[in-house]
C-alpha cells in the first residue's frame, strides 16, 4: 500500500529546500548558559522567522493558525529541515510539539485565543513541568501540590529536569490537586506563568558545561483556575493527549540527523590520521564499528518510516513508538562514544571540539539521551509488558516483602 | 522515499503461505534431528512459490522481489531449509540461460536444488542438495554477480545443524546454467535476510512465551527485569530487521541508488540480531536450553548456517562503509 511517494511532492520539497537554504542561520545554536538569554533570543528570533515565512505550526490545523500540512508534507519538511541542519531546541519543541497541540485538543477557547498565536510567532517560550525529584521515570508518583483556594490553585513543591526553565515564559505544570489521591488520579494540567511570584528557578549544569535543565521551586504560587487545561483532576489524560497528535513524524528528522552524523564520522575517519600515521579508516576495528553504526542507523530510519506509515493507518498509535525512541537514544550514544574514541588525545580538549563538529561536547551530553524522556530501562519495560505481554515487574510487592 | 505498508494482495499472499506452513511444516517436524525438508520439495512446489519472480510467460508467478522477501520471512519463521532460496531463484537462472526444460522442472519441484553457502578452497559448501540418483539435484552457487546451477560430486559432512544436510562439492563440476545477474545476486541476499528475520521473530516469540509461563521464585520469570529487558531487546531487533527488510526490498524493487547498501545491511543486521536473540533464547530456557531435546538449540544452529550464507558476516560491516548511501 503506497501511502505517498516523495516524488509527488517534488515541487513542495524544492520550495522547502530553497526557503531553508535562504533562512537557516549560519553557525551553531548558541549554548544554553546559566541565564539562557542568548539562547532565548536566538530561538525566539528563529521561530519568528519561521512564522513570517509561513512555516510555523506545520502540523497544526489551519483554524488555529497552523499550516495544516498533510502527513507526507510534514515528513518532507522534517527531512529537509534535518538536511539543512535547522535549529533544534527544547525551548521550541515543548511549545510547538507539546503545549500547542495540548491546548488545541484540551484547552478552552480563551486559552487557545491567547496562547496559540503567541506560540506560533515565537513570542512565548514554554517549558515542561512533569518530572519531580521523586517522580522521574515513575511519572505517576507526582507530589507537587496544587490546593484549590477560591478561584485559584496554590502551588507548593518542586519540579526538576525542566528543560530551559530559565528562558521560558510559560510552563505546562502537572500538579496533584486532590489531596490523598495517588498515581494517575487527582492530577491536573495547568498553565503556569513563569513570572509568577513565589517561583525560583535553579539552573543545573550538565556535564558538558551547559545548563540544559533546571530545578523549579514553588512557594505559594497562585495560578488562576482559568489556567487549568481540561478538567481538574483530569491531568493524566491531558498529559497523554498529545501522544496521538503528531504520531512520531518529527522522529524522522532525528533519524536523518543521526545518519548524517554517521556520514560525517566516516569522512572524519577517512581524512584523519591516527597515532600510527595511517588514516583512522585503515584501522579495521574502526571501519567495522562504523559499518555497524551505518547499518543500524539505516535500520533505525526504516523503523521510523514504517512507524510513520503505520500511524497513518491505525486509529490509535501503539507502543511501537517506544522501539524508535529506545534505539535512537542508544545508537546516538554509541555514535558519540565512537567519535570520542577516534579523537584520541584531541578528545581531551574542549577548545579543539569545533574541529569535529563539537563532538566532544555532544559526547558528554550523550549520557543524558538514554535518561531524559524515559530511561532505556523503563522503555524496555514498556516494550516487554505492552507489546510482548510479559508480566508486570511488581516493584511495590517486592518492596513490601 | 516512499511511505508504504504491505498491501491487501501482499497480505493475502503472506496469509496463504503462513497457513500452509503452519499446517505442513511445524517446528516439531525436526524432532527426529535429521534433514526433512528436502524430502518434501514437491509439497513446497505445490505452494507455487518456486520461481516466484519468474515471469508468468515462463510458468512463474510473475511477482516482484518485495513479495519474494515477504514469503522468505514466512519461510524463515518455520526454519525452512536454506535451500529454499535456491528454490525461489534457480528457475530464473535457468530461464535467463535459455534452459527452458530445466526451468520447468525446477518450478514443478521435479528437480530439487541445493544452495551453496560459500566456497572453501576448491570445494563448495552446499546445504540440502539432494544427491541420490532419484533426484540428482544441482545446486545454486553465487559468486559476486554470477549465478550458476552446478552438478558436482559431493561428500557428506556432519553439520552442527543436524536438520541441514551439508556437503562438500568438488568444483568446478558441470555447469547447467550460468548468468550474470546483479539483481538476482542482491535478491539472494535479500531472501537470506528474510529467512533470518523470520527466524528472529520465531526466536523472540519462543523466548517470550517461555518467560511468560515458566514460574520460579513464585512468579513467571518474565516478571524479572533481567529477563524482560532481554526479551525487549529481541523484540526491538525483530522490529528493526523486519522494517529494514521491507525498506531494502522496496529499494531493490524501485532501483534505488543505494539498494545494495540497504539489502546487505538488512542481511547483516538480521544475522546479528538473530544470533543475539538465539543465544538469549538458550539462556532463558535454563537447563533445557542447552539440550538437544528443546528447540532453542535448533534455532541457534540454523542461525549459524544462515549467517555463513553469501559472505562472512565478520567482513561485511567494513564493506558497508564504502557503499553508496542516500542520506
């Protein structure tokens, strides 16, 4: 069954390619510093450029200001965006791929009217507020409290691993609004203005030196009830609502980026001489590992295209997306580990990193990839329990015993 | 790039083959521990899959390489004899070489055909070539882009996989047909990838089934993360290999510039993942796993046989680095 051949979209592809070539900023995305301001200015500016160019919200419905592209056109966009090395930042993706779609599916008319245009135009940057010190992989263990007092929710507690909180205007905040509730019940999804009194943001330095994530503290932060998205107590469903929205199509860009990195690494191995004076590629162990990575990245790409095709056909996306997420994370990590190894002594110098497309810094940050957004271990549990129907790992019973 | 899924006709073909194989070729057929598929060549021929890609004018099904790969996956799931690759391809070799009578006999299953896994000195190592006078079967040898149907004197070898009849054929033998066919040489790699992918899927199911039902320490062993994570790895490997098989088959069918890379990657990945899963499958079965009495050993041994097909897997990754790839 042919769901669409890219050949049909040649004209569209040419248009995208031409626009990106003329507009993607030269040079890397500025690193995320403690205050995040340079990065913030960069991504706001880029989102505004996308908006003016007519490329904001490519997968959003037209009535919400989106471009409403077909699934196949979205894929062409993601392919070309990856080929053009288009800017990538959590500050953009949370708003565009998560907060926006959530408001479209579950928000009130007022929430949509205020926030959606500001998200599309790059006026506001969003961050997520799901994980907590005691609720990371086990998201349902959320404890951060939201007490309903009059027409407000009063928030006390903390969130952690919030990407780019230091540069965000709004946060998707998931709170426990029913005292005594547990697990998936009694949670609410609220829009939190990051400038509210009582919020303290503490940026956390990652091992690559950047401040990718933050801890956020809430001390009697008052949020209007009108900012609750969906019903009070319905936060878990709202959190899951976006899962079906994009159906893994943006993953296609990630697969192309990683394949492009492998090709760069192959070129590096051909051009660079090792300590023995021979090209690194003459080392059979390196050639072997590069060949394995190249094949595995091709497999990963095939898996995501197939998943995209399947999702266009199925009513509800299955757990198969977990395959792609798990393999993408582990392959990326393996790739940067190999690159670090190939750099030999040069790998010890951060200053020399631009030489190799910031390979050293990317290597250092690659340790976060198999943890953030669900650890590889939790993803394996999901595959085993939801796809293979293996019995649940009953941690509660084990702890009690 | 094309975004596609198997269509209704392809799914119907697969279902027909799967139903036939489930009834006629269950894994229990190997309980005797001897090669048993070559004796049932006419049954396989009755399925109509020999010469699956042969034009209808030549007596074939006239299907494409995509359909052939889908069928190979089903055959792999029941651990069909590796010679089935020759069964699927040999009629085309004969037809293109102008040997119409041989072609017809191969399609009908009247002539059986073995598969050369590779060569060793002046001998070819051949799997499941029926050497008795009644059949006098030739075997298919693939060297680079040259495909040959050969008859040669053979001596029997004792294969680690007792369900495969391994022989050493003295080369060069008598050539019945020989053609240059880069498309068929790649198709052979693709079909081997299909057999390995199917074998991997069976391994995944076998390991997960056992992990779900075997109880120790008061719970099914699949509840332990040490077990379930390796089951998940087998499932991920199977998903990657199946989708890569699909992508490679379509790349070959549409003449994509990087078809060779895609096909050879599919073969290597399937061999690598199938071997990892087969090793785990023995481990998860515990004491029974390493006995001749359980099926886990069958899978591991067959996996080694398929991995030796058409090029040493140890040398393949370094070759993959150099092949053209569209990114």
